[in-house]
C-alpha cells in the first residue's frame, strides 16, 4: 500500500505518529511525501493548502483524506473524482467545545466588566441563570452538536438551526429561512458553526441580525464569510449586538487596519478555537484507510452536492 502525504508543511507533526497508528491497526504501508508514480498511490492524505491540485494522474487512489474540517477550497476541484473525506477529530471537537463554552459563559456572566474595571465601579447586579439565556446554534454537525450538548449540560436552552431539516433527540431543531428567523428571534447568544457554502455566505446580514433581541451576543468560530462584516459593525454600533467574539475572518491574518481590531465591542481571537490534533487525527485517517480496504462506508464522507 502506498500513501501520499500531500501536506508537506504538516509532515513533521505526523512523521512518527502516522506510522505508529498504521502499525497499531495492523496495516502495512509505505508513506511518501512525493512520488514519480502517481498511478501507484492508494490513498492521499491532504490539506487544501497543499501544492497538489491536479488529481487526474492518481488513477488508483481509493480516497482523498483531508486533514482539515473545512473542504470549501477543494470540493469544487473538477479533477477530484475520488471519494473525499473531511477531518472530524475528537481533539478538534474538544477544543471547539471549550472555546464556545468559555466565551458563552464569559458573556453570560458579564465577566469583562469585572476583569477590566479601571473606575472600580461596584455593581452588584447578578446575571440571570443559564436557563434564562437562550442560545441559537447555527450548524448542528459534529462540532455544533457537541457544543450544543455542552451548553445544554449547563442548562442553557439551545435551539439548533441548519439549512435542511434535522431531527436530533433532545435538541429542538429548525431549518430554512423561516426557521432561522425563529431561532434568532429569541437568541441571547448566537454561535455560528456552519460550513462555508454559497448558501451560507453572509447568512448573518443586516436583515437577519435585525431578528435578534437587542443586546444579543455573537460567537463565530465557524467561517468568516458567514457574517457580513459591515452589517455586524452597524449592529454593534447601534447596540443591536452587544458584543461579537470572532475567531475566523474573510482574510487571515486579519489586516491590522480592520475595524474589528479597534471596535470596543469586538473580541478577536486568531483562529485558535480548535485545531486538528495529530495524535487523534492520525487514528481517524487510519480508520478510514481500514474501512476503504474492507469496503466499509467511509467516515465523514463529503457530499459534493452540499459542499461539506
């Protein structure tokens, strides 16, 4: 078996871990970072930022296994006819849940006004209980559902939203434009964990931000283009949105002159909400190789028609 690791910048992180994971699974394979015989490659481990863009020569390749959760950079590649999987890594999921819960609690408890209080204002106003602070989780895939469950465990009432209808035990779910309006209309906190597709770009715009109760909080660890930047700035200036904590942006690194940096009601975190952890990700990759070899369904297979 020949595996092409076509993500050269990440190879040092996997150089030792990936062969160990293959050995633990009883799989014998040669791993290369480049090859002069693409037709001999059985699997490609890939990052969408990698130089490889033409998959045509890889005629025997059984699957392309992405190291990224997002596949918008590759899913439209016409030369990619092999099955494509995205990364759903337990470590990445844990990190995302921690970021979402941490910032949701930060805004829920009003921690900023106590941590940064140069005037030494004594304000004994207590926050409401979590059960009085509704959350709209836009996106209820693996990451969104995990974050929703964690918030529910703290007694936040969570409503999920997706473009198409979903039924999830114990989580009220809405869908479509009317469902979005309903989900936002009562949300004190909004979390965006949707993939980037033509249908989700600028999903939060002047109109949809206007559905929120005045003073809602927004957390975006999903994709930068989900939000219309100018509409968000206007909503922040008017008080419609009380604070936005943003981890992802249309251009990264966020340009130093972008208004988000200086806006007093915006927190910028530098795309750190979640990261793929090589130790756990290697096992996800190996499990999919095992499945392909035994003709079992692949995990996290991308639906090209949906874009994720």
